[in-house]
């Protein structure tokens, strides 16, 4: 399934590209990479690519690209007039991509918001010396408009998350969860979403939203009584029904917040609702709250389910010691074979062991003791 970018930001960057090409038809690519400071990650986010293949579902650490670090530190654009000569010694996937697509010159603009790095916009041409001074001035204006739009959308997402933040943290504390759990499973979700993007038809903005929305998945637990939520022994039938209701209760909370913040135009709100309400659904129909089967379970809910299960298996809980990476993946593969978990999501996590272990080390908590 091919990713389709029908978002407002996707439409805007294509509109900007059309305007740019009216005065500079040789600008064949405009792309933006989004910066995540907590992980020092630059991720492909939106693009408009003509006469070539788009670069998507790619991320890298800013600290690994000295030239972009310098641009970010200086807040100044960069002009490259002979890419084959100037990037010939570079080995990043982005540099290899630019050269393989035949681009000859580029203009890169760091995007800042409140003195913080938001990301970079890349303007590329298959002709040398495309970016004359008058064009650079125009591109800086377009880059500024794009930065404002991206910042506004991220603010809208942050407003929803912020509105639920206190409730989320309270629910997590009552459930003996840690901030580490929220951080880890969100990043596992991003890894899975990126590696299954082509399979599910996700664009890069959807991958980013899955990551940002993931920590709210159990928000409804704030409404579960302590006698149920904190019970150490097996729940009886009545208690189990109360526990399962955290999914629908959470969705109701999210819908109420989205209604209150409707003026902010929050992107893809249905995906947030799916994550909160449907992350306990199983592909064989044995999950809750609705007993959905197969394709009835949205991909974002499947991703969260796998990320959540993996973190539960590989960290210490009151009733178990942490499992190894292999043991955790093996258990999830058995659940795939039994028809409960999504196989593509499990294999995406299994194939990204290095990334997963970086998350485990970077976001470990005091009671997390990983086995070799």
C-alpha cells in the first residue's frame, strides 16, 4: 500500500512548490525534516517531489551531521552549488539519495520556533547554480510560512496532550507505571509505525502522530477505582468489566477535549481516538471493548498493542522479572501465530533490535533491569 499525503501540511507544501516553480521551474524538490530534541532525531516529515522518488520514512541523529548542526547553531541558510563535488564524501542516506536523484544544487533553511530548532527545509534542483540571491529571498519567505504552519499544527497536538497530561500522569502513577514506560512505548510505536509505513499506507506525518498520541493510550484508567486498578490478585468477572471500560471511558475523555479544542484543527483526531479506545482489540476478535476482527482493527491500534505488550514483557512488573528481547519477541510471535497480534508490527520491532535497545537504555527506569 503506497502512503498518501492528503493532509493540510502536505497540500500546503505542494502549493508552495507550485508557486516556486512559476519563477524557478528547475526546483524539483521541497522537503521538510522535523526535529525531535529529546532524541536528537531528524525525521522526514513532508515533501513535494517532482521528477523523482521521494525520500520518506527516514530518520537520523542531528549530532551525526556536522553541517546541519552548524546551520542550526547559526540559524543561517546554506547554499550548495555543486552537490556531486560538495557531498561526494558524505555517507548519510539523505546525501546518497540527493546524489542518486541527480540533484546538482540545493538551498537548506533551518526552521526556528521560539528560538528552538523545529527542523529544516530542503530545496533541491537538478540544475547547478539554480538559487540566485533573489530566489533565496523568496524561498526564505516560503520557509517561514511553512514553519508557522508546522508549528501551529504541533501546538494543536500539544494542546490535546497538555489538556490530558495531568490526568495521564495521575493514571500512570496509580497503575504503578513509570514515565519510562510512556516514553519507551511511544518510541517503540514510532519504530513500528516507520517500519510498517508502506505496509499500512502511512505518510511521515502519520508516523509522527502515532508517536505523539501513543502516551495517551491508557488515559481512561483514571476512572478505574483503586480496588480494581491496584488489585494484586486476579480480577473477578465484575472487576474485569470495570477494568475493560477504561478504553471507552478514555475515548469519551478524548472526544470531549477534541470538541473543546475544535478551533485548533487537531490533525487526524480519529487516530487518537482509535489508539485510546481500540488498543486492546485482538485480530481474532478476542479483544475488547468491541471484539473487532482482522481489518476492523485500525493499524494505529495494532501498533500501540504491540508496543505496549513488548514493554510489559521486557520490563520488571510486580508479578514478573523482565524478559530478554528474544523471549519477548518469541512470545509475541506466538500471539501472532494464534491470531491475536499483527505480524507486520511484531516483525518490525524484531528487525529493529538496535533501535529498540537504544530506547531501553535511554529511557530505563529504576526498576528496569534488562537481561543480556
